[in-house]
C-alpha cells in the first residue's frame, strides 16, 4: 500500500482515503494505491472513497504524460472499482475533474457536497478522456450535456448534475456522517454505468453541435476528437472504451496536446517568478485610478468586479461624470450578459466614486495611473498622488511603452513604484504585464501578482524596454509585416496567412480594430532614436495622414461600410502600397501564404529570444503567455517560443537570417540556432 492511498476499517465500512496534494491527481502512485485498496476492501460491506484536502481527485498528473503510460493504467483501475465485489461510494467535494470524474463514475454511488464542480477538461490540453469518460458519461447523463463537458470543457455544479442523474445525493453537512448514514441503510447496488445500454445517436444533434464546436475551436482539433469519441458510446462498452484509450494515448504525442500542456505549465510557472520568492504581498483594500477614458474605466470596472472599492480621479467635473457613466455602462454590459445581478451592480456602483480632488484618494493603498502616453502628464499625476497619499502607498503606471523610471523620477520611496500594464478592454483581457523598475521591492511586486490573481488575470513579470514584452514584440511583428507589403504582399494576404495559422485576426485587421493612431504616435516618438540604417516603411504613416485611422474612422487598411466591422479590400490602399514600392524602386514579388506566416513567426521568436537573453522576461514561458493571453496567439500552438522549438530553432534561425538579409541593418538576430529544444514542462 502506498502512502498516498490508505485503507481504514470501521466495522463493515472500508474507508479508502486519497491524500496526494495539492489536487489528488491520479499519479502512478495513486493508481497503484487504489488498485491495492480494491483488494483490501473485498470483505467489507461498503468501500467509501474520499480525498483529503480541498478537493476530490481533480485530474491526471500531466507531468507523466510525456513518458509511456505506466501501469496500473487508469481505465483498469476504474474497472476494478466498478467490478469490485464490495460496492464503492464516492464522497465528492471541491473539483471532480478528468480522471477523478472517471473514477467517481466507476463507483456504485456518488454523494457530493453542495457546489462541487464536475468536468472532463481533457479537451483543454488537446486530449480526450482515457479511462472511459466519453463512454460512461453519455450513459449516465445523456449525450447533449456530455457534449458540453467533453467538447467544450464546461463544468457542472453538483446541483445541476443531480438533476441529470449523475450523482445520487447532495449532503449539506458532514460528508463522512452522510456516508455512515448511507451505509446504515445501504440500497440495492445499481447497474454499473458501463453496463447500461449503449447510447442512441441523434444525427441532427451531432451535426448541429459539430458546426458549433468547430467554430469555437478555431483550429484546435481536440473538441472534435471528443465529439467523435462520445459517439462510440453507441457501441458496447467493451468496444468503445478501448477505442477511447487508444485515441487518448495517441493524442498525448500530438503537437497540439504538447503545446497545450506547455501552456498549462507555463501559466503556473510565470505566476511565481523568482523576483517575488519569499515576499509576502500587502493587503489592498482601496484603489485609486487616475483617468476615466476607455482604459481607466476598464481598469476601474475590473477592480470593482473583484470586490475592491475604487476612487477614480479626473481633471474636472464634466470628465468625472463621463467616467462615472462609462464605468456604469461597462457594469451594465455585464448585467445584460448575465455576469452580474442587479444587486451586484448596485453594490459595485456603491463602491465607486469619480472625483476631481486627489485628496479623496488619500486613503487608497494603491493608485493606478491611466492617462495619456506623455511622460510630463504622467509625472504631474504622480506628483499629485504622492502629495495626497501615504508615503508607502503603491504607485503604478499603466504605460504601454514609456520608461517607468522617467515617469517616477523625483518621487520619494521609489521601492513602491511599478508598472501595471493592462490590455484593452481592461475588464475583459486576461493579460497583465507587471513591470519591475530597478528599485521596485519584492513585496510590491508580490502585491502586484496578488492583485492580478484577484482580478483573474494572467500576470507576467517584465523588465524595462520600449514596449516591455508584448508591445516590443508587436512592433517587430508589424515592422516585418510592413516589409512584406513593401516587397509584394497586400494586407489581405498577410492577414489571411496569419488567420490560417490560427490567430483570430491578422496584423492589419487588428490595427484597424484597435486604431492606428497609438502606434503612429509611438513611431513619431521613436523617430530620433531609430537607427539610421534601419529600413523604415512609411505606408502606415501615410494612411494616418490621410485620416485612415481604423474602424472608428470608417477606413484604415481596409474600407468599412457604415455600421459594419467587416473589412473590405480597398483599391485606394492597395494602389498606395504598390505606388510606394515603385517609388522605392522595389520589384514586387509573390509571397506564398506559408512563407508569410513563417517569416512573421520567425520574427516573433527572434524578438522573444532577445527579450529573454536581455533579462526583460525571465524565460520563454513568460514570452509565450504574453502572446497567448494578450495578442491572440493560438493556445494550441503553445506560443511563439514553443512553436519555434517544435519547428526547430535552426530552421527558425535560417528563416530569420533570410528576413534580415533582405533588409540590411534592420534586424538584430538573437540567440536562436544555439538554443536547445525545451521539454513540455519548460
């Protein structure tokens, strides 16, 4: 018997207890322990399976997925539990996910604590269940809800699962006491889930859900793999379950599953950067936000949604009232979408104040500045904040490009200053870049990460450079795309190539959506420091000078019909591009779709490698998660660094060398070819 699974006898009850922190994952040791426990419980009247800690078994141990599957295999363990001479009762709490749900379905009965959540989230890491999940679940609750769980990664609460017949009872008090009471009046053992009749298939349901799932998947294949596996429940269990297992093991080796597992581990790695090791975060009970435009209102809304009181500061009464209306509108949008209730809307507006007097924010623990991207303007804001607030109150700038050291220059107690770079719309976008200055204390950084968790953001530590991690990479990506335009491509071809790769929008569609003016202002700011030998394509500047600033202006790289956001190729823009090439003496050439994508991806990986080498990002995981959560890089590709490693760093380096050779003096090639291929957990 292993230490992670123990068996304790109490009369005719055998208590089988799993204790494998933090989430009781089905590691090899747990599987072996459960296998032994089934044998030890053979002479009991009832075996009760429960877990120590905050959750029941919440999935498999993905650290084992790159190695060959080790015995005992989970489907065999589940079958042992289901076939055991002693029936099993599962006591469920916290999260019952993946292999944990499969084990629970193998038990004769299931009793859950209120609010327990159930799911088959294997789809989120490019897999299908591998221990009978797609075969038992439709037999247990029906095909349609099974599709939601297996194909979409949905979760069901115990109350919902009870209605569907997936559990036998919800115990509001002590689960152990509930198990004893259940054992005292033990009902007849039900038919095992695997022995229930095969599931009938409704072709109309399957085809309707297939179209919906494919649209949502955006290139990921596991959702449709799960839909196919669920249909094997129309076969006898003895035929469907081996098919499921074989597909599960094959998918473990797939590029998409490896990329998704990389993202899973990367998210956990970046949440605890070395810079905050051993540091305890401060308590944040009240936040001031300066600036009530789209960004400031979005930040305020995110804070309010996290239960934090917010005082928003504006320059005058009219601007303050406009900010108040903007925040209310964002909260009401959440109400319309069912994200909050009327009562919660009232509570959040009650916790919000829009003011013009900085003294009204004097008691705040943290102030976040979100005003115009101008160093002088931001310095004035922080001078007023530091005069009004406690000397130890944390001061944060939301700058996208500017050097925080210049913004905070002259302030006392610089160890309390940092960057909190939100992405627009701030109440929706998951990425938060936390920018460390040379003086920022570990405690203040830890507070930034704690705030990010409270806001349900993916927080990434960044050092200081122009644009930090994300916008520095974006600038290189856009520059490479502009070189393609000058040399022969058109905007729709570049966008199409990147959409085919898996991003939701290509670079020119995205520029039109977000507006061209911010990047234009940034290019003008950089003009004096731009290397003289660097190739500079002025097409975007010309569009801005023509008033083509994107969707809000009704035209940008594309034309837009009134009231429409659908981009339409514009002959005026394409003539401008071709005219630029002619004026520069460039003989335009054709670029194939895969060549466009490979060039842009090589540029992203190259800039990411330089950022890591310079210490701006701690590692490749940070770069990848910035791109996945802030810029639409497909999660199932893992991020540009993981993708480059999968393609091969030498091949990526060769592509980057070609890009650099065609624009002499324009690129610095980072450490690419000498890199080693990282493991799935790196």
